[in-house]
């Protein structure tokens, strides 16, 4: 089935956060710091205030008070520490930090006036580089070091690999720059048209900040132009729009410039990782040690799940992991597609390939020899696990059998050909979610839940689930999301929307069906006319059921994960070091597939992200200034059409009978896990050069 | 029928402009400023003079409808469409000509609307994503729009208006003769969701179908 919101998206009718042109709209443009650490000595807004069309300029000196900024951090927030407080005081915590908001009647005027604001700083020495500061690394509050069996047992194994792997900063860079339009209806009621993956989280954060009740804060986000984790908490542009609107008493729109997207809304932090892995000569793993360093801001601890794949992907009796965070004078990173797992799996799956070579073993055979029948982290049985089928079907489709293992042994004309593979694992779970299903007088069905659709196709999938349960034509079902006033749902992240909200939609429709059955005295109704007639007979304008769904005891007894096997063929030019990915096969176990079209698209997206991570994406900071060098889309390279090869997506499509009633697991991120390693492994196979520092740019291959 | 922009309810802005015009030092610094304008400004007869001074008359056609507008020369075509005419289907992804989200057609050719000033298009015909389908919620879609839906050529949908305008350009330029050629001639349009292969399939299908674009 094609997307139900397809027509809106191809006609320009889908309204994203910056598309709300409210009457009397005022434009807010942020002025940002040019130093990474220190204090504001003086801000001169005189010239800017005189510029045509300027209504107000907000700085820390005149910003409306935010009561929530005074509260002591509770430790209840999802990121530990003191959130960044916009226009709060004279302190500069990172470069390109917002220091003023210029409000004017047109965008051009606001922009021009912003250029007239001058700021003087008292600069303090900053630290923005990870490696020279590793000794400052500490164990984050939110992550525990892990041990099973003996620590560092790999050192005793007859065959072993011990290497360091690094991944750079990656920036989400959704095509839609982050934007918010805020309007205060009165002193206590605010509405925000927002770019968010979680209207309820945005609502709660705004309530806390301004000391407001739930009914006073409304957040709308019906369409989100990509987010990938970057819209899962409230950021400066939302707060700036809300503060601006309060100050001028008119609706205010703040849209980040592309360079501001680089550091104001989080990013994937750089990592330095050490993996030690050892096996007996037959390929049985003896021990794995995975030590990771990440970076965070000076004011918050953002912890990732970087060592998680290592804990569960393979059966291995001895395993120890550590994770340390280094605070730097940068803004706080945040969840980025496959947050942690993407970087961690690059290290683990590269090391597995190195081990396969050290053993003289086929990489798939090595993985099968260490297949985990249960989750080795906690000995729980899997809710479902089709990883073997992923290896098997992926290898067949890819024609892995043609591979001659010796590096540099395959060629096509001038080009060196390399075939590489890897495995991936990603948590599959669900959170409590509530949905409302309403049978309307015209016999159609309205289903609502405060979830989001940032691209995976939630509008469509929920429509299908509801139509299925009610035996209705999907054309007669409408699903609404992206409004904080709807029944609560978790944010759209962590690949758990279908398992959580899908289950709620399923359950509420079951209840509604039951109600209808009772009303119709046991007569099943399957036609729209039938529903119309029933409601008419009973004199009911509509029939509505609201229901919460959540997991039961299976959460404690079973381990839910999605799995994948990635296969990549690269061609490497021996002279220029150019790497072309020419073929990708992704085989995935994501449980039951609800919509084949949108599911495949999710995997295509993950693969494109994996290509970017492997070959080109790198946020570069000039540490002399603590400032991004490549902060636009010409210098920060994202994959474009010409970079993307044929991609075969194989969905094993076996329902998970334990995790949730609809059999789904989660699909938005798994395709990216391990992917960068598959590319690196293919590059090694082509060239004999093992690149352990992402991205794999030509200079590293020519060296 | 003439289409003019909606009233913008800008009293506060006008007061600020008056303040600005009182800064006669600023204005006299502009050597081209006619003294009559400066005098008018100083005598608070400034609004009309200021409008005359800052704004340029612009006539152009957008999606088949003639518009007569008064715009500042620094307004980009993209901001004119989005912020003044409420044609928000055209998207801003970067504002620097690096992403393709803002692609429109000017006299039938694909153009990045963020990289061109509105006043440069006097007398020209602009087509935006809103101008492709027949009017109304059930109006017939352009073949490329239909192909995008069929092939799931988008996820979040944000790059989509630009992709579709560019895809039509690619077909008209006769640069859609193979998947590789499509990839090359569509590479100015970034899709962070990674819908590339589906877009290639959509364009190839329209090419094969031979429909008029
Ligand atoms: S907005 Fe014009 S190219 Fe990006
Ligand atoms: S569909 Fe999201 S950027 Fe292309």
C-alpha cells in the first residue's frame, strides 16, 4: 500500500514547522557566539535596534524569565546534568552558541539587523579535542561497566586481535532545518508549531520551563522533515521562539540556519574505541573486551549505547566493557540514528573481520560458529531471532560464494574489487502508548495518538493496522498524530513506534470491534453502511474507545532484538583511492512487516546513512577556535544520488510472537548497525588496507 | 485575476522604519539618496517615500496567475514564495544552493530559488510544486507526482517538492535515459532520508511511459 500522506507530500501540501504563516508573524534570527568558552563582556544592540522593521532584540540581559531554568537538575531527565539555558546569563559554553535573538517584521530585516549586533567577549581557554583529553574521561552516571566471566580473557586466546577504532562526529542534517513558531494566546497559554519527534516530550519540557499546566501548552508537529534523533528534546530555537513571542506579544518563527543545525540540535559524538577479541583455532570466541571513549558537553552527560552490540551479538563466555565520557567545550551531543550501536558496531564488526583473517576463516562461518542461542548478556531467550536466515539469504542473494578471500585477489579492469559483510543487532522493545479509536456517524474510523511520523510511514502503518482489525477499507480510516492534545505516545525514536503505538492501535481497535459486536447483539459488521446504520439505530453520534497498551512480563523474561546481515561490494581505484560502493544486500529480521513499501524505504535510508558514515561524513572542528570548519552541505558531505548503488533489501518477515500483539520488532535503525564495518571490510578485501578510522576517504587509502 | 499579497498587519514595523528614516546621517551617507526623500523622511512624511525607496515593483506569473508585487531587491525568490505569498510547498533546506530543496521552474527550467533574487524575474513565469497538479483535493496529479507515490520516492517528504521539480527538469532535458544518467543529473538534490533509488525508479518509469512532462 502506498503512503496515505503521499498526495500531501508530492503536492507541497504537507505543513512542516516553518510552513505556518500565522497572521502578524514576526521573524526571529539568532546571533551566535564566535568563541567556544568565556563570558560576554558587552552586547551592543544599538545599531540593530535602529534597523528598519526591528521590534525587539533579546539577550540574557532582557530575556523573559524562565522559571524552569532556576530549578535544580532533578536527575529525572533523559540526559544527566544542567540543560543548556538560552539567554540565561553571560556564560559561553560552546562556539556558535545563541547569544541574541533579533525580532523583526520580515525575514530579511531580521537577518540584516542580526548582522549589526556586536558582542565583546572575555575569552577563556577551551578544550574541544577528544584525544588529548582522554585522561579526563569518567564513567557516566547512566552507563554501567559490564563483565561476564573473566575480564580481558581475549589476551589468553591462541588467536587474537587488539586494535583501536575511531569514529568522527556525524551530524544528523535532516533536510528540514529545525524550526519553531510559537504564539502565546494569553499570559498562560502557549502553542508551538514545532519540529519534534515527540510532541509530548516537547510539551512536558515547555511546561517545566515555564511552570505551566498540561492544558496550557499545545505542541503541533504533523509533519517532520527528517530528524534522526535530532528532534527528541527541546532545543534553543524552540525556547527562542517561545521567549520571543512572549516578549513581542505576536507569533514568532525561528528557523535555524544550516550552520546552526550543526551544533545547536545535537550530533553523533566522536568515539575512540579499543576492541580486543580472541578465539581458539576453530573460531570459538574466548573473550571480548570493548573499551570506548565518547565526548559530551561541559554541562550534560550524554551517554550512548556504544558497547551494547558487543554484549549480545555473539556467544562469548568472557566479556568486559567500559565506557567513559570526556566533557569538552562543545554543545551536548544527542541520539543519532543507531545511537551508539552504529559507532560501537563499526569497531566490533571490523574486529570480527580481522579475527576471521587471523583465523583463516570465512567471516560468515566465524559468525555462525559463535551464534548466540540466547541473549548472552542476561541468558534470556530471544523473543525471536532470524539472524541465521539473514546470513543465509543475504549471502545467496549477494553471491558471497564468488569471493576469493585473499586481499587484492579480485579485480574488474583497473579497479580492485572487495566483498565485505557484517552483522547487526539493535534493541527491540515497546513503551506504554495510548490510542483512541472513534467510529464516526459516516461509518468511517478516526484513530488518534500523539506519536510522530518523521518519515517511516507511521500515518500509513497505523491506518493499515486499524483497517485490518476492523476489516475496513483503509480509505475509510484516518490516523491523526503530532498533536500533544492527543492520547499520549512515546517519542518516535529507538525504533519502537510500531511496537508501541501499533500495539495500542491494534488493542483499541479490538476493543472497539468488541463494543460494536455487543451493540449489534453479536452480529459482525464489515461494511461502512453497516456501521452508519448501527450508530443511527442506537442514536449515537459516534462511538469512541481509548486504551493504553504496554508490555507484560515478557520484558523481564525475554530479550527483544532486531538483527541484520549486511553485504557490500566496493570497487577501489588503486591510483586515486576512490571507493565506489557498487552493490549492497541487506537482510533483516525485523519481525512482521506491516507495509512492504515503507519498510523497504526505511532500510534504503539506513543503508544510505551507513554509506555516509563509512565513506564521507565527518564533522570537523578547528580546535584552535573550537569551531566547525565544514558547517554546510557542500563541505559536510552527505551521500547524493550518484553515490548510491543498487540495494537489495531482504526482509525475513517472520512475526515476533512474544514482543507485541502485531508481531513487529522495529526497523528504523537496524539496517545501519554494522554497515560501516561491512564497507571497511570490503575495502580491506579489495586493497589489503585496514581502515580503522572513519570515514574511509581516498587519502587514507593512498597513504 | 490579479493576486496581491495579504495585508501584513505591520504597524510596529512601520514605527521602526520611521525611526530608521530619522537617522538622516545614515541616509545622507547614501550618495544616491535624493534630498527630497531625506527631507520627506525628516518631516515624517516617510512611509510612502520609504516604500518608494526600498521596494521595487515586480510583475511575474506564478503557477499561471499574474502577480503584481512590491518587494525589496534583497528578497530571494524562495523567501518571496514562502514568506510573502504563502506558497510554502517550496522548501528551504540550506539557503546556499547546496541541497536542491528549493527547486522551482522559471520559464520551464529548473532553478534554485534560494540563489536568485525575486526582482531578477520580472515578466517571467515561475512554476512551483503547487502548480503541477490539477486543482482540488482529487485533482489529477502530474505523472511524476504519481510515480513518486507509487515508488515511495520519499520518506519525510521535505526534499520531495524539490526532487519532483528537478525530476521534471531532468526528463525535459532528456537526461533520464538510464539509471546512471538519472543519478548524475539528480545529484544536486539531496535526500537525507535516502529515497534515492525509489526516485530513480519513479523517473525511469515516467521516461519509459513517455508521458508529457
Ligand atoms: S535551499 Fe536552495 S539549494 Fe538548498
Ligand atoms: S524524503 Fe526526507 S529528505 Fe528526502
